[in-house]
C-alpha cells in the first residue's frame, strides 16, 4: 500500500521554540491514524504545516493522491492543499457563524465547482445545474452527519457537538482522500463521542477516506485507530498499533501516565 | 549640505508633531483595536482652545511666558476632557458590537467636531500667536532651523521619555500593557479595563493637544480642518510603524516626516501627500504589518 | 429602566452633572470668540445656556434608550427566532403584500418625474447614484468584509473617464459607461494586487491613501485633468437623433438611473446567492477556515474589489453626466465616508437596508438645506446616534434559505 501522506524530518520553529521536531509521519490508504501527545506537543502545529497554514522551517511533506504521482507540498497555499485532496477540521471550531448550516457545507464544494461571475449573473444552464448539484451534494452530507434537520439554521445556533459534526461535513464536501480531524471529540458528551466513533468509521469504510486524527479521548483513539503516532515536545516518541502503544513504556511514562493502568 | 540639513531638521520637526498625534492613535488601537478617526479633531480642538486662551490672556495683559504655560495647560485639560467624553459617548456603548460600528461612529464624531468648531468659531484661517520663545544664539542659523523647531523637537523628546516611563513603571502603565495584550485576561486579573481605556484616551488627547499648540504656533495659523489632515497623516505614520506599537509610531512618524520633507524639497511640493501615501503603500507591500509590527503566524 | 424610575432625584442629579460637564466642555469654543486682529473678545453666554439645557434634557432619553437598546444577552436561538419574526420579514414573505408593494413602487417610480419638479427629480437621481454606490461598496465591505475607505477613488475614475474621453476624443456617454466601469475595475485590480494581503485596518488606511492620491493627482496634474478648476460642459446622455430639453434630459437621466439601479440590484443579488457570493461571505466570516476549505483568498478578494469598483465607475460616469461639471472637490474622503456609512447603516450586507439608508442619508441632508449650516453637524451626530442605538444597522441580513424538492427527506423547520 502506498502512503497518501508522508512527512520527512518535518520541523517547525517559532522563534526559539521548536514546536515540531524532525517528525516522520505516514498515513496510508484507508487507514485511520491517531496522533496523540500531551498538550503543547505540537500536534496542531503539525496539522497546520501539512495543510499549508504554516510554512515548515525544514523537512518535506509529500502527498500522493490515489493513482497519481507523489507531490511535494511544502509552501503550497492552504487552498491548493485542499484542492489536492486533504481536508481538515479545527481544534477551536471555525465555522462560518452567520451562514446557514447548508451554506457552510456548500463552501466546501467551492473548489470542486467552476461557475464564474458571468454564469452567476446570467444564471445559465451550467450554473443552475451546478448549483443544484451543490445543494444536493451538501444536503446528502448533512444527512450523513445527522444534521439535515438544521439545514437552514445559522451555524452559530447549533449545539457544540453538532458544530463539530458540521465541520466534518464541510471538510468532506471538498471530496478529500485524507481527512485531518483536530480533536473532534473535544467538548462532546459520551453519547456524542460514541456517535462520532461510528461516524469516523463510516467515513473510512463507506467513502474510502483515510483519516488522521488528533484526539485526547483515549477510548475513542484505541477503539478506531489502525495505528497510533505519539508526540512529545515536538518529537515523535512512538508509532504502532493500539496494542503496542498501550504497552509502550515510553508512552506510558510520557503521556498515558497512571490512567492506562486503571 | 545646508539645504539637506534644513530639510532633515524640517522633517524631524514634522515627524515630532506626527509622533505626538500618532501615539494617541496607536495606543487606542493597541487597546481596543479602533481607528479613532476623531483623534485629529481632538488635536484641532486643543489648538483652538490654546488660541482662545492665549488671545483672552493677551488682552488681559499677561506676559508671553505665562501665556504659553496657561494656554498649553488649558489646551491639554480641554483636549483630555474632549477625548474622555468622546470615548464615553461614541465608543463605550459600542464595545461589543461589530468592528465597523465604532469606526462609523468615529467618522461621525470627526464630522461633528469639525462642524462644531466651524459653526462656533469660523471657517477662516485664524492667525495663531507665536508663543514659542526665540532663542537668540540660533539667529545666525535661522535659515537652517528656527528656534520654534528646536522647541518642538525637544518638547516631543521630553514627552516621549515621560510616556515610556509612565508605561514602563507605573501601575496604570502596566495595566495598559496588560489590556493591550489580552483584554479578557487583564479583566480576569482584576484590571479595571474601562478605566484603562479612559486613561488611554486622556493620555493620547493630552499629547495631541501638545502637538496642536506647538505646530499651530510654529506655522502661525489654524482652522477647523487642520485636525483632519494631520490626523490622517499621523494615522498613516502609526500604520507605517506598525499600529499598536509605541516605538513603531515614533519611528513611523519620523520616517514619514523625512519622506515628506525630502520629497517636497527635492522633487515637488504639489505632491507632498502623494509621496506620503505612496511611501506607506510601498512599505506595507514589503512589510505587511509595518516597520515594527509583528508578522508572527496567527495561531490557529 | 422604567419610565417612572427615569425621573428620580438621583437621575435628575445625574443629568444636572452631565449638563454642567458639557457647559464646561463647550465653554471656550462656544462661549468665547476672539477677534485676534482687533483684539476684542465676544462672550456668548446664551450658547452656553442652550448647551446646558440641551444636555440636561437629552441625557434622559440617552440613558433611557441605552438601557433598553441592549437587553440582557439573548440566546442565539431566541435571537434567530426574533429575526425570523421581525415584522419587516413577515411582510416581505407574504405574497399579497409583495405584489401590492411592487405595484405601488412601480407606479411611484414611473410617475415621480411627472408629479414633481425637475429639482426633485435631480435630487432623486442623486440619491439613486448613491444607492448604486452603496450596493457596489456593499460587495466589498458588506459581503467580502474588506474595509475600503477609498471607494471614492473608483467613483472619480469613472467620472473622469467620461469627462476626459469626451473632451479629447468626443466619445459618447453610451460608450463611456462601459469604459468607465472597466477602467475603474482595472484600477481596483491594480490597487488590489499589492494591498489585499494586508490585515483589515491596514487595508483601510491604504485604501484611504489611495483615494487621496487619486484626488491629489487630479488636483495637481493640470495638463491631464485641468486641475482644481475641473472639466465642464460634459454632455448629458441623449438618444441619437432626439433633441431633448433640459427638463426632458433630466427625466431621461432619472429613468436611466432607475434602470441602472435595477440592473445593480439584479446582479448583486444573483452574485450574493452564487458560488462567488458565498465565498465572499465565508471570507468575511473566517479567512483561515475559508482558505482551508479550498477558496483562493487573493482571487476572491480581487473579484470583490474589482466588482465593487466597477459599480463605482458606472456611478461616476452617471454623476459626471448628471452634473455636467466635475472637479476633484467632489471626490474627497467625506464622500467615501458617506458611502461607507450607507453600507454600515443599512446593515452590512443587506441590500434592502443599503437602499433604505442611501435614501435616508442623501435625501435627509438635501431637505435639511433649510438649515444648510447645520447639515453636516447633524449628519455627524446622526451617524453616531444610529451606531450607538442600532449598531447592527437598519435591517439585519438574512441568509438565503433553500427549499428541497425531490430529495428523500425534506427538512423540518427548526423553531
Ligand atoms: N503561531 C504560533 N506562534 C508561536 N508559538 C506557537 C504558535 N502555534 C503554536 N505555538 C506553540 O507551539 C507549541 C505546540 O503547540 P500546538 O498547538 O501544536 O500543541 P498541541 O499538541 O496541538 O496541543 P493541544 O493538545 O493543547 O492542542 C506550543 O508551545 C505553542 O505555544
Ligand atoms: Mg492542538
């Protein structure tokens, strides 16, 4: 199996602070990989480097879309990375609060549609059809994340857990082959977390999308990941299956602490 | 060489005045992220107050030195009062609304103040008495620098030193820095944010008043519109230096002063403002956050 | 605060203090006038008295409405509900009301120039120009969230395009309208390229500077623009082969402006609900998320900027045609401020709001000409008061709602 995403010696400095330190990470097709580590380990920063929000200090990021040649994406703009097929959610929810739920998802379709200004003004056949398709596509995604009953609600009026799912739907609308989720379960209650667990597995199984997720909820992580990648102080300290990670002394010491024995 | 020196010192004088006004912009911006468009008008009102006070005192038979001090004092007091009231009326009620509302309110206040002075006083230029003392030993160099220019530069220097002492060492200065960094956090730590904002407006207004009196008596005439132009220039200077940054405002002001001075001296005086704005655009293209502004990646 | 509590001793004391404060505040500028040449002081105590009484009386409603304007934090859902039920919206949704409104409006618009004097028609034409400018700037500020303080520059480009092209090459109005729009768009792109990387307020000052540069160049470059004396004898638009009287041509211009306004409304509303319009909104809401969702920030900003400029250009051509004389004094920062106020007062993004506020802000000062001296004073005060009591603008923006025909599970309305 080929790697959809791989980083080699990826490093990111903020002034004197090395937030990501020589990280080599790999996500393969159809895989669910979890990225864990204590607060401030550099997980979000790693996401930001991959998705083009930060320009890494050194190291490389390669992306290989299924059936395409590998491509180095350092220095690409975030929208170009998304157009390639990587989509993400944010740790601190970043929806478009004053747009409706449906519109939020429709934004995700932007890079897969082509209507231009002239088309919008003239409302020609192509534009009309594309608009209809966009609405239908987005609506189906909302059904998938069980938000269809909120379609016309403003995004900011949604409950917290629903906002997290809306972010996932919005990311899916860009038709990614790799989805990066930054703490999707944060702030969710146990029931919602269980539903999320189910949703993530379905995204992988039904849509064939690989997933890289940052998560602090160990139960969720152990449940769904194929592999786990552990970071501390910007460095990777372990990689392996949930079973291996659970028993890795280094990880227990650094991160899981007493919890894992309980 | 003399010509160069003359332009250099002229630019320094201009820059000093800009700095006195720009500091008000940048401090207010640092704390509440508002472009206080009416700040230039505070400067204009300071100048008018000084003019009125000086004239009345002169008629009452005071000497030049007491006039200078009393007029300056009254100008400062009144500017502070106006700045304080401005904040309470036009900005405080809008503290939690969208970002454009206070901006429009500020523009409204600016228009209001201009017309207030226009109607209450006059639309004509009024001659402003030269309050600043002449220094005799400078006589032979008068073609390079006038004593009022020396006076302006020195006063500005003193004000800057006092301001940095205030910000660095006093309680209120610390509270201001804390509020500028993170308003919510400062509030949680017991900083009275409303008071800090009021004090910021008052300090900014005081400096604008000093600038207003100095430049008015240097140039020798004022009208209701001087605040608008000076305000925009000073704001340009603040942005040039990196808005929110106090040393940035000073640096930006000096750079702008020199740009204008040299451009008008060596190229053409018709396009003075074009050079100023053109230079701003040029700087911002290469340094999008200004000369001393932070360009750090936004935390996501 | 209830009405009864408004007039307690405490409140009256507060108001007295306010009155005293304002009397002290306005003392030097309002009460004293010095004639520096003849060295006489004129004392105007009556002014001070008026300020005192005015401040005392106004401080009651000020406090009263401020207490009322901001109800304790409404929940987001309740707010949305209130928004949905707001009267204006309910009216708008009712088909009968809509039909009546359309018929009434059409009748009024069509008969207006025949019922009123040509002076009134000219004022209305001016107001319509501002409607178009407001809608154009609304694309930039209201939809895309880019703070543009130099919008008047593009207006000037349009006006001068027509004036100069006619002066030098004798081009007609009809040719100049698209050319002026195109040139303005070009300027929009030229300015946009370097500055659109800037954060909000940096953009504001640079656009302001750009507006000033354009005006100053027009003022000083005599060979090009005839400087401060301006360009006169710009022809009004006509139809080939038809000779029009002054009155007829101003009526013609009025209808032309109506047509342009309708065209603008059509285009802007279609754009707003399109793929591009959504991208603008997303950009306004959250730039980072917007990029991460695959939207090209620079390109989206540039289209907004260029389209906004296009409408300013058309407005400019119209303005030149209407006044038949232009000079740089018509294109000051105040003009940009007025157009921006139209957008913000209208409710940032709401088209109906923008149209309403354009009429209010242009027509009210026109009819205030009786107190012409106090016009701008009142204008400034109105801006402040409107913002303090209604910062969200006249009409809140409502998003497009989609209906779902032919989908498996139609959505239920959420209360
Ligand atoms: N834009 C930035 N500028 C400066 N420092 C930053 C920036 N972004 C992140 N950092 C620093 O980098 C380090 C790693 O932060 P990061 O957000 O990646 O951690 P994390 O693993 O996601 O933590 P958490 O679990 O709390 O989300 C932290 O020390 C943080 O303060
Ligand atoms: Mg994180």
